[in-house]
C-alpha cells in the first residue's frame, strides 16, 4: 500500500460499547475526521458490522484488534480482515518475526490494500511496568527493538506513543508510517489509563503521520467541533514542521 492510499491525519476512535452508540458517534463527527478506528470492545459486541460504519460517513476504517497468536492463526485472521474493506489492521510486534512476516505476506496476497500495523509498546505501560515484566532498557528501548524486528519482517506501519515517534522516525526513515494514540488537546485534558500521552502538536512536530483521538472528541459537548479543533491544531503543527515533510499522507 502506498502512502497516497490513505489521506489525512486524524483517526477517531469509536470506543463505544455497542453499534448504535458507535454509529451516533461516527455521524456526529462526519467528515471532520479522516478515519474511524474500531477497537476490540466494539468488534466483539458488533462484529464485522462495526467496520461498515466507515462507509456510512465515507471514511476508511482502522481495525484495532492487536492480534497476537501463532503465525497460522494470525495470517488466517488477516485474510478474514481483508474481506471487510478495512484499511489498517493492528498486530502486536511482540508476536515475533514469523507471525509478522506471515501477516504481511497474507495481506499482500489478498490484494485488498490492507495495511498491517505493528503495535510496539502500549501507551498504558511505562518503564516500571516493563521492568516488572523483566524487560530492561525502558519503553524507548523496547519500542526500537520491536520496531526493528517488525521492519525486517516487512512491516512498514507502526503504532507507538508520541514519546517514541522521534526515535522511530530517525530509526526507520521516511518510508515508515507512524500512528500515535494517546493524543490530548493542547488545551489540556486527563491521561485516563494511558501513561505516555502528548498533544497533537508535539506528535506532528516529532514526525508522526496519524493521530488517534478517542475520549477528547467522543466526550466533548460538540464532538464535531472538537474534531475540527484537532484538525486546526494539526494543520498549524504541519506548517511549523521544518523542513516541509514529504512523509505526510495529508489531503491535497
């Protein structure tokens, strides 16, 4: 998949408990966002029907299932996801080289344009969490280790917190597509259960391509206006980024 296949920067996370709530949220933002994210809770509740919400507002869908299983199981799941019309599917980079290689190969073989995105370290984890699991080098070190494995396995799209965006951009270069969750408004807002968060401005300046925003838009009094405010912040940050980046898949 080329960068031009997906246009924009702002992903709205449909973190809703059921299909109708997600539908209302999707229609509330409409074309103020560039992509919809369907996560585990909604997909378990509604199944493939949740992925069809994108077509209702004419936006691509990011299926965030974070697959992590034996290679055969994952590649078969990738094949099924390819039939749903989604454009991005997440897998855990920690699943290993064989799992990642087979996921990427199966996506390419299916020919639907599905992009396999490797999740590095969840934004709910910090250095102490990793140390408790016996992982040394902190979140930054682990993100880079996992990204190298995924890159060698053929992955070109990565999910990381804003704190690691600069490191991954330097490590992987302009070909990598970086997706950053845990984005909060420049005007402030809580981190909820995420420990590694940042503003849209900082993430863009550090080199991310896509920003995933959920609660700050979903829980706003006017979700569409909140989404537009993020778009304005993103646009301003892009003009601040120097030299002008050819990485961005933004609309022309």
